[in-house]
């Protein structure tokens, strides 16, 4: 039997996620949106690419959660993207209402699913989903660190003219402008970038990574990034469904790890068939720990807007 993947929000991120999902043959896809006809149309279009690409999947679009019943994974992308000049935190009021409603439906129709949240402000929306669903923390995961690390990897690759496959990067903390890229743990073929690049070039890469989403928002002028966010999401889906035990930075509910409680925050986790199978605590310098605290403070300020 094939896995069933529901994607809520059939906009830029959701529809592109469905596309990666089909191309990678990760499972049957249900695309949900409130706009009538749009998810149905996009699903049908994607289904019709199957004969060309060679995938045999059920792909449906709907406005009704009945069709999502018993999904293995539900990816939530429903909500507004930011406009130029906005921070992700500016979206909290409107997106909290949307995410709350979506999560209530997910709990009703797929009580055993694993939820991956993509809607911004990310860590705050993961926290809301955790509280509204009552799911164990293993099954509520936020996508942010994979994207932020991918951006940093791309920038390192551009700087050194080295294959992206050789490059690992670690970006932890919240998915906001105070995110915490960790150059000490970012490597090229196993060599830390701190040994390959001068401090000012590393600082420039760190800064561009932090502002990576905003750079694209400013260029697009409407909407935000969607290719890399959806690809990052699908790497998480694949790691879970194929039980790959991949170590990836994800936003999860912390119960004392990194000295933090009752917050969803980006940390390295092991993803397998049960969701988050382990949270890795890596050693941080006092400066890095301080950066984590600044990032957490930004998340807590947007969490304060939630009505829980
Ligand atoms: N239920 C289902 N879908 C909804 C709901 C809802 N209650 N409310 C809004 N949507 C849908 C919209 O109709 C739209 O099709 O969510 C979709 C969002 O798509 P886009 O506007 O294209 O936004 P996108 O770029 O996909 O970003 C979605 O992901 O990366 C984050 O910051 C980004 O929060 C944003 C989210």
C-alpha cells in the first residue's frame, strides 16, 4: 500500500511540494485548499504529468477534509506569505487562525498522522499546532532549518565554487532574522569553513543566510520563496516515510534541550518513520548559546500574540 500525503494549502509552496512528491514517488497526494476548483485543477494537471514522468500515483485536489482521512503525513502550507518589508512575525495573527482550523481538521481525520508545518511565522505555528492537536512532540515538526541550511550551502558553494553535495551547513534556532547559522559546524568535504574562508566572508554568508527569505521576497515583490521551501519539506517527508534516520535541523517542541522549555525551536533531530526519533544536543560556545537565546526571545514575542 502506498503512503498517503496530504498537503494543505495548494498555493506556491503547497503545489510545488506536491510536484516534488510526485516526481520522487513518495506516495499518493491529496491537495487541499479553501479556494474552490483550484486544488482540483492543480491536482489534475499534476496527475496528467504522470504519463510523461512515469509515476503511477493517485493525486487529488479537494476542499473537503474527508478525502484526507488516514493520511500518513500532513504538510501544512495554508496561510499568507509575506510582502516586501514584512517580517515573518507580522503574519502571526492571520495565519494563526488559519493553522488552528487546519489542525483541528487534521486531528479529526488523520489522528495518527505526522504533521509538518511550513506556514510562517514558523516556530510559532509549530507551537500552535502542538497545542491545538495534543499530538506527542514526535509528530509535530516544523520545516525551517533544512531550508535555511540549504541556503547557506548554496552560498558556500557559490563562494568556493565547490559542489553543493560536498557542503554541509547547520542553521539552528528560530526561522527568523535571528536564526543561528553555525560556521564551526559547516563543512566542505568534512573541512570546517572556518579553515577555508576568512572571517569577513563567513560573516557575509551568515548575514545573507539570515536574510535569505527576505532577499527573495524583495525580488518577487509579491509572494515568497517556494522552490527551496517545498524541496526542503519533501526531504523531511522522504526521511520519515523511508525511515532514513536522517539528521536534519527541524523545529520541535523542547522540554529542556538547549536549556529551553515550552517553545518550538530549530535543533538537529533524527527523522525516521515515527517522526522525531531523537533530539541531538551539540556543544555550543557561549556566543552561539547567546545567539540561540536572542532567537528564542524573538519567537516568544510572536508566541505572545497566540490565543491559546
Ligand atoms: N485552508 C486551506 N488553505 C488555505 C486556508 C485554509 N484555511 N487559508 C488559506 N489557504 C490557502 C490559500 O488559498 C492559498 O492557496 O493557502 C494557500 C497559500 O498559498 P500562497 O498564497 O501561494 O502562499 P505560499 O507561497 O504557498 O506560502 C504559504 O508558507 O512559506 C510559508 O510564509 C509562507 O506562510 C506562507 C506559507
